[in-house]
């Protein structure tokens, strides 16, 4: 709105001697609306809008990219005031070879194109009333000269939508769909069930709901279609033809009920919505779904209880069958990452102290600490995991009757939701958790369809292969843009298993 205001009435700014920022860079994960926001600016400003993709500058012919940059700005000067928008600017704005970057630097042609862009944005020639817009989801690889004041002055983070924003996005996408009730009727409920979803994910859920309703010959989209759509987006479609042996199915049932029981009995875990052992086309043999919150900060005890919850499936198998299966591979991977993250990143270990290092090794393959400290971190991580397993084992042992009751019922029905579990083993000892405290839980769950929902951060699945789900690490309070989609979530209450 700041840029639109300047283009509509620049005299208010000029009379005070103010200079409008020359460029704005839209940052954020894919699917959150960076390109759509640029289109909205073009419509609101009522000025010429020159849009081009970063990859269009790149050619094998030497010097052609730089020539296209010159042509673009020549056209922009003729049409000023105007907006120039470069989508996916990381295609031409990568760090040059003089700067260290994983995988080497850019090629000579890319460097020449970038240098020409830098000159055009803030060189000897004047370019008044030409505003630059650019978007990327890989800000970490952009050249520093491109980001300095005088070029892209403003960096705007377009992050994953909040609860209220998800509600408004859902209403917007659902307007074009013929539904049984008004979009507002479903909006609050669906916003609660989709934390961590981007705008593109929400649009996909709406479309999947309409497709499902059409497949079953419905005239209108209903609540159960939306909940089934969330399940399809998160876990994939059901695969009823995947025949499992009775013993394998029993192991999966006890494994999933182990996760659910531990989460049900601990005070700081996410609210359980649904357990299912229906196979999915994504090789998931079963999953548990929770209602995670949009929280950014986690205490030491909360992280520890998430470790216990992830170990619940392995513990339930060991206590019930006196042996363990390969189904806990992804659970153990998450627990290991969380243990090292607590000690190495969050500084939550008294012996290691208040130090913080990246969980992954740096780009040159060396750890940023000594071998002695690395050995101490390894020992403390193993001790932490062992203690979590011991506490989880005691909790499950004291409630084996509840575990068996849940597992036997799950084997019969294949799907259990919150109401079914509450009827079987009673209410959670610490009351309704997270966002469930503010809602009537029966309004969130369609008991006839076993509905419920969540996202990748609140879903646990039993996989047949060794693929690991990629979730988000909760960003630290010091860097709001640190929630990179390439990092795995150590706080995830999911329990994917191979």
C-alpha cells in the first residue's frame, strides 16, 4: 500500500523531501501469495506494469541476458511512472563466484546479467518513478549487492498464514464452489484444522473437496467432503486393495495407539483428533492426526514430552509383543533430531551449557566445535533419549489396559476419533488441549465420517519405505524468517514409521 500510495500521489512525499524506496523484495515459502500480491499492486496502482520471469534473462548466448535487462529498463523509462516486476529473481540474482556458496557460484553469463541489473537499478543513469518488485523463496542465495539500500530497500516476509488469515483465504477460495452452506459456516472450522498450510494448500483442499463430492454424485459440497479432502492432501487417498496380514495389522494398531495414548496422558502434547489404520497410496499403513497449534516457542518440558510421544509406538510394540519392528524408523529419526536440537541448538543441557550451533554440519563439512564437545553432545543426546524411553515405558506399562482396549477397538473399526477414544478410556487427565480449549470439539469432528484434520506437523503415519517427512522447525524468537521449509521439525508430534 505504501508503494501504491506513492504512485497515486507522489507530491505528498516530494514536498517533504522524502524519497520512496526504489525496490521491494517479497520473501517467503512457496504458495503463500507473493506473485498474487504483485498482481494486486499492479491493479491498485493503475500504472503500467512490466512483468518478467528471472529465467527469461538466462540464455546460452553470451551477453543476451544483459541486453534483455537493458531493453527492460529502456521500456520502463518510456512508461514511467511504472512498476517492473521480476518473478523468481534468484534465477539471475545468485551470489557471484567470488562469494562462497554451496555448489559453486554462478556462471559467467549469469554474473554479467546480474551486474547489468545492479547498474540499471542504482547506476549513473536516472530512473525516477520506476519501482522494482521482485519475489523469491530462496533469499539465502541472493547476492548481497542486490539487497543493499538503494536497490531492494524493503524486504517483506510473506509467511504461512495465521489462523485468521487462513479463515479469510478459505472463504475466498470457497466462494466459487457450490456448497451446502455459506463459506463462513465452514471457515473457522477449516482454519483450525489446517495450521501450517499455505494459501496454495488451502486452495488445493477446496478443490479436492469439490472433486470428492462430484465422484460420489453429490449436488453440493458438505462438511465430510472437506475433512476427506484434508486427509487426501496430508496422507494421500485410501488404498483399500493393499492387503495386510492380521499380525502386521495388529502391530500397526498397537503402534498407533501407543502414540495416541502417550499424547492423551501427557499435559503438553497436541490434541488427538483421529487414529486410522486404513492404508494410503503414499505407502502409509496408518496414521494418527492431531490438532497442532500455531505456537512459535516451546519450553524444555514440552519438547521432552514430544519426544516421549514419538517413542510411544516403539514402546507399545515392545511391551505387547516382546519385540520391535522396523515401523519406528521415522519416529526414531525425529527423536534423534529433537534431542540434538535441544542440546546443540537451544542450549537446554546443563553440561553442554548455553551454547548454540547449527544442527547440520556447515557447508564445508566441519563441525563448528571440538571433538571433546562433540563427544559430550553425543553422550547427552543418547542419555536424553534413553530417559525419554524409560519414562514412556513406565507410562504405557501403567496404562496397558487402556492401550489394549484402544487397539482392539481400532482393529475392529479401522478408524477412531476423539469421541470414540474418550468413550473408551475416559477424558484426558489434563483436559482439552491447545486450540480445543476454545472450541466445541464435537463441532470439529464429524463422528459419522470419523473426520478430523491437521497438517504435516500433526500427522503421524506408518510408512512402508524409508522416506522421511519434511516438516518445519519452529522458528526462534530472534529470527522470524528462520522457518525454512528445508528444515525438519524437531517439535513435530508426528510419528511416521517404516
